[in-house]
């Protein structure tokens, strides 16, 4: 899982860039898009999104 830190870095930047954009994805949706290979529940994606803010 050497790429996981890079995926998290990209998700963090995307959450920051997209936060508050009209019609944009929510932070948990961004996390799920970047970490699509992990079976995250909604609560887990929300928890990750809060940590990467």
C-alpha cells in the first residue's frame, strides 16, 4: 500500500478545493472517489474526510 499516502494527499487537496462549491461533491464523496478500492461505509468516509480537512 505504498500509494495510500499519495491517494490521501490528493483527497485532502480535493476536499479543500471542492468544499463549498455549488453542486460539488461532499467531502465524504470525495474520499470515496479517491479511496474507491477500500470498502468504506458512509460513516468511515465521513471520519476520513474530517481527518483530511
